[in-house]
């Protein structure tokens, strides 16, 4: 199966990112390369989330990717329902952005992707 590198930046919240990834899994047969709930930050606490996925030439939906993203959406909805995201200061937002960047960088290193 041939994989194509794709980059997509989405301006939105964590739930928007999860929904977009699910749409891509269904419509473009994207396959997850990282878990959508990676890291230890709760989905209702951060404004940033990097998810690695790859387009494929497959004509079929990757069921495992779909199950992972649907599970992640259910977790997100549970967390956001119980406690809305705080209105963080710019300093805290910068910290969350750095943590997401660090997790993404570590994920790429584990996958053996050169930076």
C-alpha cells in the first residue's frame, strides 16, 4: 500500500480536529499514524492537538483508524460535557502549544521520520 504525506492545519478546537480526521478517514481513506488521544492532557483542557495520518491508495476505509477516532470523539464529548475548557492566559496557551509540539516531535522521532 503506497502512502502519501499530507499536512493539514485546522483552525478550531480539539473536537473540530477529531471530526475533520474522522471525515478524512471516511472520505479519503486516511489511516491514523498516531493515536488521537496521545499525551496526558485532557481534551477539555487544551486548544492544541496534532494527529498524524496518511492518505493511502486503498479503496477501503481503515476500520481500526475509524474505531480509534470514534472512541476519541466519545472521550472528548464526555470530557467537554463535564467541564468546559478554561479561558487560559496567553502564557498557558503557549505552554500547551509547546507540549503539543514536543509530543508531535517525539512521535515523529519514534516513527523514524527525519526532521
